[in-house]
């Protein structure tokens, strides 16, 4: 026991001797951290240095080159040899000095705003051209100093002087307007008259690595070492400082000044530490508070007093100066915050994991963020906190409790409790109505003690919102059933209930909430605020702040001590601030869009303790809003014109992102060829902390004179612009309607080549030539038409002639056909005549035979005369030759041709052939020849033999061909 006591005493003594710092937050809550990953900025993992120009544009020394960021757009500018940039510094003239392996120089904006690199390596003496990384860069007056391990380059705008190390340069920095460097053996040195001289007592730092040097106050320079704590340099004396106590466990990469009382260090394993040298307190920012990782390589305080950190992987932005902070309640366990109250110098937070509290070290200036779970409240969702009769009441998932310090005393258990409603405004209130999961309960207050009087009999439902009107009626809202109106009995043991729905004037039965604002019961609905009209027993739209809430879905209303109205709607969270007390007309509305994704719709809660401390329930616990700082401490809104890109056959950057950094007048007019008439213009406001609050409006003079509507987009595209002069103007505003100055950029789109003077002259020449050509062509065409006309006339005449000949031939053909018909007719007549003659001859022969018989019998003169007549007739019948001659005339000498060709044919054969030619049938020929049909066939056969006709050939066809 004695040994244990001795150890405790020794430990306490050591604590007193070492004077270890106290870890605390700089104000209640931790700031939001905005993280940027490699995929966001598209650069290397590590960032070695950070700086900011006068336009608030950020610059980062990155593994892949120089990164720039304007709030919306990242750009990367690599070194010519693509080496790592480990340091940077910005001069008052706007030059960004950088260094890499075997490369030093600066980036600066060209006349068109493009950031271009100028190498200074050609000014380095030839024997020093090869060197390793540039670890630090410092500026004093007009000189720039670049530090490597073995030399320091001093650039004076004209030439570079080289300062070689005695052993090894380990640090270069600026303090109190002077340049200091650390040599591994010589310790801390100062540049005087171009020569490095040891600082008095500088050898104390020999072999100690320095991470940063900060001027704190008029004569004090704080030297932050990497592993040996912090030293104070004052009037040449170097002494350890207590603010560095306990830092030996950290490896410090860099440091930055915050104020004369505070600075921040970047560690390799514990994130960032903000050290206050006055009260020896520290604030830690690490992975637990939002950083991507704890290995911080570089740190920088920007113009808005927020911290940029370059991490081993990524970049994080700590909104340290933000009026919005987050209470780190359950630390490793994210909880939702449902209610907040400050009571007896403690802050209490009802969460989804129980009730937490934290002591307030200074009730007038809230600090501290060390929350602990109140005993006996874990594992129960804590819904509501209310101060009733000077005591803090808790409603949770198990019932109602009185909270006393870090413990609770149950009042009523078994039924979850939502809300507490005193029945009297005169304190202390004797009766308190409790809205529970299963109806209403009644608490009685007497002798400083709350007693549960049990359930009030009536309609059972879950009542989370309760308030009373001036008539003593109790109003309750249910998000899914409507609005209840209760009338308590005289003994307060029972109540009558009436349910109001869409049939009673409400715009909807669901999503209705009841609140009491300015001593008036207000109903928040899906279509704005409503009131209850007792005369009609219906709900009517409220005239209270109708211009703000009309048509909006309102979820939450509360009133602060100054009668300002805090609200949550579908548009987000905001406040109606009345410029004069008691007024409902003179007001301003402020929204907080950065909190929209943090709220708890349906469980919204706002606790306006005072203007500096507004507590808002969040999915991440509780948000603390300093409304006074939010509305008054915000820097002026500015807007930066970014890259302007002309789009044609090939994209062309006509203006870079750095036009406004050029000293003197603005950019000259930019001229674009006619083919580049589509533009992409980028712009942004360097309000890194409130980027989601910024809206932009633009105007393009020469195209459309009116300003566009406000929009959060930070770029604009124009396409197919006609030729002419244009001026693009853009402005920004925040959610408090504060507008920036207008930034403009002028450019001219040249007329396309087809509108130029030479093009017009060419058009005239072409028109004249074309006219002459058309004239010539017209004349040629007329001549051609005339020639074609004449040729057509000749063709028509020739066709007429041909038609005439054709007609004549047709006439001749018809005449020939007629003659042929006549010949055929004659042939038929001839054939008939021949037939008749043959018949006649046959008859005469028969008559002659009979006459000859008569003649032998009697010699008579009459018979003799008859015989003479018959002989005369035979003579007449003997004219076959005449028939044949006539037949040949009609048939082109048919019989003569046949006789000549076939002399073996007899007259009888010729007769048969002539009859065949006349198309007589065998029967007809038999009658004419006075022979049988068989005889005709024999005659035909005999003729075929004589002329040598084949069996397959037709005799008629053969004869018709002769």
C-alpha cells in the first residue's frame, strides 16, 4: 500500500513538473472537415506545401506538380521534368515559386491568364545544375531563397548566388523579416550582408531537425522542431518552451501561425494540433474528427482563418473559423440528436443511444466537448428534454425521468414518453400532461417532486406534439392520422377527443404538426401554415408569415427569446429574423443550405439558447450554430473567372484561370476566328467553407442583355454565337443575398471567312463571272435550242416523209392485197369455169355418143347438123392451151415454169397441178377430170414421184412455192 501511494505521489509530482498541456476544443463542438481525394483533384497522393494568393485561390505543392483550386475547379501544372514539387511560395507580385529535383523556377499568369512556367535553372552556375529536392522556399524583400540539402540558391531577379552548406542544410525559413537556416553541425544561422552567421546560442539546435519557424508577437520567434519540442528565440537567446512539452512522441512535419497566441503543427501520426501558448491548451484534429488520415505533411491557415492540410494521401480542409460546429457526442458511435438543453452549467443531448451530458467550463463562452452517458439512460432512445419548474425532465423509450447532474430518477416507466406540457403558465405548474406512446399521462408537482398520477382516460394514440390554446384546449398532432383536440375533464382524469382530417379544411390528413408561436396555436401542414377557426370549426390558411411558408411543407417551428422563428421546411432549415420587436412584416429570411443533409426530417429539433449557440438535431449528433457570427462575420463574396475555352474544330483555351491575378488593367479584348463560336466558361467563388451556399448569375452582352437566374452551377456553355463583340459578366451571392462585384471578360468573334472583305469581293467577282458565264451559257443554250429546233423540224419532216412513204407503201400493200384478192377471185372463177367446161364437155361427149348411135341407125340431115354442132362445140372445148395461158398469166407463169423444170409431166399432170394450185379438193378435181377420187390420188402420187418429192413434204406447199 505504501509503495502504491509513493508511485501516485511521484506521478503527481511529475505532472506538476512537466506542466503537460490540457487538450480541449477551441469552442464547443468540432468544425466540419471537407475532404478532397486524388479522384477529386486528379493529382499525386502527397501534398508538401500550401499557399494562397490575393484572390484567395489555393495552390498546392504536389507529387505530380502544382495544383490550383478556386472552390469549384482543380487544375494541375506539372514541372517540365515532371518531378515532385516539395515547396512553394507566392510573391507579392503573384509569382508562384516552386522547386523540384534539378529544377527551380516560378509559375505566373500570361497576358491571357494562362499559368505558365519560367525556369530559373539557366541562371544557376553550371557546376550546380544537378541538385536534389528543394525542401523550403522563403521570400524576403525582392530575394527568393531555395533550400536543398547541400546548398541554398539566392535569386535576386537577375542572377542566382549559391550558398553551400557547412555540413548539410536541414531548414530554411523566415522569422521577423529575416532569413534563417539550420546547418546540421553549425546549428541555427542568420543571413547578414550575404553571409551566413551563427545565431547566438544557435548551436543549441545543432543536429536538431526544424519543422517550422513562426514569429509570434513583436520579438518572439517560435522554433518548432520535428522531434525535440518547441524553442523560443528571443533577442538571440534560444530556450525550450513549455508549449512543446509532450510533443516528443510526435514527428512534426510543418507548422503554421494562426495568431500571436496560437499556431498549428502537422504531425505524421496524430493529425494536426492547435497549440495555445497563453493557456497551454491544445486542440486536436485527426481521423476521429474527420481527417482522411493522421499523417499530415503540410498545413496552412487561409485568409478566412480556416486550415488546409496536405496529407500523406489527400487534402483536407478544416473549417476552424466556421460558425457551424458538430458536437462530438458518442465519438466512436454515431448517434442522432433528438433534443438539447443547457441546465445547471451542463449541456445535455438526448440521442438515439441515450442521454449524454458535458460540463460547460465557461457558461458565457462555451468550451469543452467531453460528453459522457448519463447513468441509467443507455440503450433507451431519448426523445425529449424539457425544463419544467426549474427541473430537467427526460422523455425516453422507457418513460419519464428527472435529470440531476449525471444521474436520472424515474417518474413514470413502462410507456415511452414523447413530450411534457404544463397545464399552467404560472410557475410552478402543478400538473404536467405527458404525451406517451399510448395516450396521455398526468404528472403532479408538489414539494419540489414530480409524481405520476397515471394515465388519463381517453382515446389511445401516440401523441408526440402537444400544445394548449388560450381556451385551455389541448391540441395534438399525429403525422399519419390528423390533428386531435382534447377537452380535459374538471378532475383531469378523462378527456374528450375530436379528430380533424382533410374533411375539416386541412390540405392533407398526414404530415401535420402543431406548435405554439407568439402565443398562438399554429398548424404546420403540407401547404404552409394553418389556423383553427372556432366559428366554423374548420382550419383556414394562416396569414402569419404567409409570404415565407405559403405552399411549403412545414415540419418544424420554434421561437427564440428575441421572437425570431426557426423552422424546417422542404426547402431546408432557416430563420425568420424580425428587424423590429413585435413586428410581423419587417423581417429577413436566412436559410442554411449547408445543413440540409444533416437534419432529421420528422424528428426536427432546434434549441435556440442564444444567438451564439443554436443547437440543431442532426443525423451526426448535434450541430452548434453561431448565428451571430454566421450573419456578421462572413467575408465579402467574391467571384473568380476561370478558364474560357473556345470550341471549334479543335478546342482552344482563349483565357486561363488567372486573369484577375495580372497587375494593372484587365485583360485585353480577345479575338476569335469565325469557326470558334461555341464557348465554355468557368467561374467560381473561393468561399471554400460555404461553397454550397453560393449561387451565380451571368450576362452575355451582345447576345442577351438580361441577367440569368441564380444557379449553383459554376460553368456555362454558349453555342453557335454569331460574329460580333461580346462581354461576359458574372456575379455571385451567398444565402444571405450578399452579392459580389461583377467580373467581366470581353471577346470578339470574327466574322467567318465567308463574311470578310475579300470574301465579299470574291463574291462580287464570282457573281460577275457567274453572270457572264450564265449569259454565255444562255446564248449557247439558245443556239443549241435553235439548232435542236431546226434538227427537230428536219426530223419531223423526215418522219413525215417516212410516214408518207409508209402510207404509200401501205396503200400499195392494200392495193396488192386487193389485187391478190381479185386474182384469187379470178382463179376461183377460172376454176369454176373450168369445172363447168369440163361438165359441159362430158355432157357433150355423152350427147355425141348417143347422136352417133342415132346416126348409124338413120341417116338424117337433122342428125348430121346436130353432129356438126357437137364438133363445133368440141373445137371450143379444145381450147386448153388458151386456159393454160390464161392460168399462167394469173399465176406468174406457173405451168410454163413447171413444164421447164419437170418436162416429164403430161398435160393431165399439169391440169392436176393447176387444180391443186387453185386449192381444189380431190373430189372437186375428180368431178372436173371425170375420174374417181382414187384416180385423183393416183395422179397426185404419180406427180410426187415425177418431181421427186419426199413423203414428209406437202405437194400443195411445194406447188405454191413455184
